């Protein structure tokens, strides 16, 4: 291991943005930093809360004084994007770990991320392997895939972690639940700061897209493990609130970053889709507001588009839509979905990494079950999985339990 694992401070500033966090959740996040084998140089907590004193007291109770911490209370809640920009601007290290308060690092994670950054100086950002907090052996994200329609998808979301994402690889972007980026990336001469118009949601997709079309590169560092309570900080906000911001910000992301044909197509299709959802009673108020706000903000977004397109170095087809990343996760119940399709996705990636005859046979059987409807027979799926020669572990045990229930 590198020097980061021998107790020397890692050249990393950690930025955590909070808004009325559940105390136990924030304590777990901060405690993971305190227990990290590679201590960060500083921890900056940018607080959008209404009660700054509660967060400040937690910092003093959990974090050792050697980590700072640097407390940055905001006068009002300007949103995640603005708070992140403030934290990065106040940081002093070459590397910055963006970490949500509902995420926690495993002890080796920060050191692994630093080693990846040292080994790949040309890479702008690194995605750890983020697993769901419950169950703790199901993937939440290993980097991000971004389609040519501007839709960002967390790679592996809902799949049991069978090792299918264990090989470091290039990805389209990083998920800001936990991501290591070079501080210079936030400078105007590079990708620049997060777009503060977004308030929250999709700012990591927008930022990653900007970086990719400007010629920057992202990689995964799967040996760096992180636990994440999916949407733990925002579950109380309601599905309508999320729908409005995600749909509005997706439209802005496409208009700002995509080539002309794609930008116009997404603007038209997403506007139409939201109007249809509103007519059908699916978050009607939120869907209508998403369209109205997206169109009202277009003049400002178009100004940003000119600068982004002026600095374009790659065509959309070179960096977007290069990977199919299906999601097997219920966004309303926050539970992974076990299905034939999910098993095909996991075993298919394993076979690509290590093409053994047993994996090939199981993959062919699973694909046949998915195509013919036999995938509804969960006992049959379990038998196919048992014949794959997979290494025993908690993820496989969990899968068997789910398929037998």
C-alpha cells in the first residue's frame, strides 16, 4: 500500500453538506472519517440547516481536533450545489472528497481513493464502490452511466455485489454521494463549479457531462468501499418535490450540454412527457412546475450552453450512451428488486470479467428464463444461480434468501 495507509494524512479535504441531518446519520458519517486509516487533512461541513448549533456540537463531539473541523454555516438554504461550491472553495487540498451525510467510508476507502488518484494523474475524478446501507451487500453505485438523452444512471443500482464491478474501469461520471475529485476541476479554467440554479439533484450528472465533453476522464476505484443510506437525507421531501427538480434539471442538463439535435429532442420529449404525466395524475403539480420552470430558465441556460459548447472537445457519441446500466431498485420503497433481469446483469458482467464454462451455462439459462417468462419461477432462478460456481459470501446468501421468500 502507499503512504496514505501508513498513518500519514492523505492529501484530501472532505466536504460534507448538511441540512437538518438526523443526528445518528451524521455521527456515523463523521465517525467513519475519524476511523479512516488514511486521515484527511481537513473536514469541511457546510450547513444549510435552520439550527446550526446542533450540527456544530456534533462536530466537536465526534471528530478529533486534528481534522479541523471547519464549520461553514450558511445564512439560508441555498441548496446542495451552492453549499458544495462553498465547501470546495474553502478547501485547501489538491484532492476533495465529496461525501453525503447519509454515507460512511470503510476504513481503507480514503487510502484506496488516494492511491487511484496517484496512479492515474490524468483522471479528474474517482468513483468508489458504494453499497446500500441495508442490505449492505447490494450495490448503490459504482460510478455513473450517462445516456445520449442526458439521463444519468447509478451503475449497478440494486444488484447484489457478486464482484461484477471489482475491476477498475473508465466511466462517464461520478455520483456525488461519495466521489473523489481534483480541486482544480472546480476552477473556471477546468469544468467549473456546480450550477447553483439546480438547487439539488442532477448537479453531478451535469458536472460529469460537462467534464466528459471537455475531454476529461473518470474512473472507478472499487476497492474503496462506502456505505450509503439511499436518499437518506431527502426521503422526507416527498416524491413530488424530487420529481420536479429531477425533471427540470434533466432538461437543463440536456439543453446545456448535448449537441443541438439531442438538446432539442430531450427538451421536446421531456416537456411532453411531464405534461402527459400531469394529465394522468402522476405528480400533476410537480410535473407542470418542472416544465414551467425549465422553460422559464432557458434563457440563462442557453448562455451557459454557449460557453460549454465553445469548450467542447468530444462528440456526444464518444462519451455518452456507451454503457447500458439497468436499474433494479424501487425508488419509492428504497428496496432492491430481485429478478431474472437483475441476475442476468450481474452474471453477465461476471462472465465478461472471467469467462468460465459454469458462468456461461448459467448466463444462457438465466437469459432464456428472462425471455420466456420462466424467470417468475424464483426456485428455478435459485437453481440456475447455484450452478454458476459463484464464490460464497453474504451477497449470494442474501440472493438465495430473497429467491426463496
